C-alpha cells in the first residue's frame, strides 16, 4: 500500500475525502496513470486503510510528508533539551506556519500530534512534554521559572519572547496567581525570592505591627520606616516591597489596601476612615464612600462624616482638607461669635452672615464654621444630635456639657413660641438645631417644657 500512500500525498496534499465513491474513482484514475496498474480496492477497505494509517480530520484523510514530521520532531527535541514543560497548540501552529502548508488549523494540528507523537500528554488547549508535571498551572510555573534567570525583574514582553510556545495571557495568568512572582509595575514583575531583608528589619516591622495593632487594631503601611529595606531592594517598587513584606514578615496579618490588621480581627470603620484621611491633604465624600465600600463592603455615611470631620476641615458639602491648610484668627473669631451668643446655646444658622469673619484661606460657610468649632475655638464647640451634611447643630460654650435634648428644650423655652409641633419644628429647623422637621422625642420635649412653665 506504499504506492497508495505516495499517490495520495502527490495528488491530495490537502487531504482526501473518506467514504466518497467519487473521490475513490479519481484516486484510482491517478493511480493507474502513475503506476501503470490498476488499484483494486473497495470503498470499505479504502476507508479502513485511511483510518488506520492517515490523519483523519473533518471527514478527510491526510498523509503528512516526512519533512514536516522531521521538523516537528526536531522542534520537540530542542524543547526537551531546553527543559520545556508545556506547549500551547495555537503558539505551535503559528511557529510551524512558515514551513507548513498542510496542517490547516489548530484543531488539525492537535489531531496530527496525537497521532504522530503519542508519548505526550494532551489536553484541550495545550500538551505537556513529559509526566513531570500533570497540571497546566504547574507547567506554566516551571517554564516561567526556567527562563527567569538570576535577574530580579522581568517584563511580560521579555518572558513572552523567551516562552514562544506559551500565549502572553497565560504568562500574565501565572505571574498574577503565583506567590513567587510579585507585581512591580505595569507589565513588570519581581521574583519574590530576590527580596532581601535581615533580622533587624524583621524585628522592627514585627514589633511595630504588634504595638500598633495592640493600640489601634490596625496601622497604615506608610507609617513604617522602610529606609533599610528600600536600600537593599532598590530595584523593586513600593508595591513589590509591600507585597514581599506581607508574604515574608507579616504572615500573621491581613491587608486591605494599605491598612494592615491581624488575621481574623475586624477593623473599626471609624478608625479606618481616620487612618485614610490622616495621609491625605484633601479628599472628598465620594472618595471616602468608595474607599469604605472597598474595605468593608458597606457604606455608612454617618461614620464617614464623623471620622473625616474628626481629623480634617470640611470646606463644603463634598470636600475635606487637612487641618494645617487653613489659618484661623481664633481670638478674633471667638469674639465675633460672642456677639451672636445667647445664654445656653444658639443654633448654628443664627449666625446669619460671615462678612465680619477674618480670612482664613478658604471661603467661610457653615461647614467651615463647624470645623472651626470642633478643632480650633477656645470658647465654643459644636454639638449635634446626629451626623449630617445639612449644617444642623448648636453652638455651646466649650466648658459646658449639655445633652442635646436639654439644648433643644432651652432653645424652645427661650423662644416663647406656641408649643405646637409644627411651630417648634419650624423654629428649630430655621435656627439650625434640626436638619428636618422630625425629632423622635418631640412629645417628651413639649411635656418637659410645659411642666417647667407650670412649675
């Protein structure tokens, strides 16, 4: 049957259809002309011969020339010599396209390989050259480690050139999912085993982490003094060093963004926002909402406002700035507030104009006034019954401690208004004590005032 094989190779380089009476008649015609004798074979026997001896793909049979098989064998011998573990069909197909015009698709290539090279381990999209590894992840990992060399950093493009039989996206996959490779910068990774630190570095970081977590429950990575480690690992980026420290020294800690805490412990959300703001010169409500959501999976606006306001100056509905970004003339401002002040308290909106307030670096408004009272005033402080963005609260003397209920009782009593809910609400909202016309203790407030009047 060698003549049959040779005839098919010469006349059907792109395959002969199996189970085709017309194709068999044409083949017999070619055969008689080429070999001067007739090919006496039935369709059934021809089909069996093709299935047993040729590459069958999509109802066509192919006999590959020896040159192509030799080239593939040489290529695989070279891969084994280099220590390759994994080859992807798509990459191999691209590689052999310059000396192959017979194998017409990646799928056909796989069929050819499974027939001609039965000693490999074949999978859906790739094959393994030996049983030293049995999983795709292991094959990728071993090949990347094989070509990495002694350098600290490798770019994805460099590795792609060295790993010609692995798609670039697969290289990125193993770099992103193995702890041995650390993201350094865009498309560049570091080898984690190249990270350098000594016992002093480890002791300092461990003790710092313990102290801060004992005290606050968490700490910010930026608070660490890493000058020694940065000098030892000058080729690595901040991000790579951060990751390496977490993987080698702070193994008993978890990180969320730059906030570090002991594994299994929850971070106080208020402290989380405070920590974030402490490293900012300016930030916005929307930024803090996004950060809180990324860290905790929830959004608590009251926590955001309380936390940010406790460490920053709110300059409008959306923005906060650091405390040292403004300069208040405290004595002059307190004196101006004193001109508005009456007895126990005033509603914040009873200060109806900021024209007399001295310049401070930002435009005066009720948000700035709230922040001034919280952080700078020597005589007064800001009180409210709930965190809000509507400038609802009272101004009281700093040396006095009043329950907000008592503040509201005093405000209504001294107003001499009718003790009707609507009138009381209008008064308290207008003067800035309440954000809206609702107070859950309104009935009790009215009752207390009535008893006070009657007594």
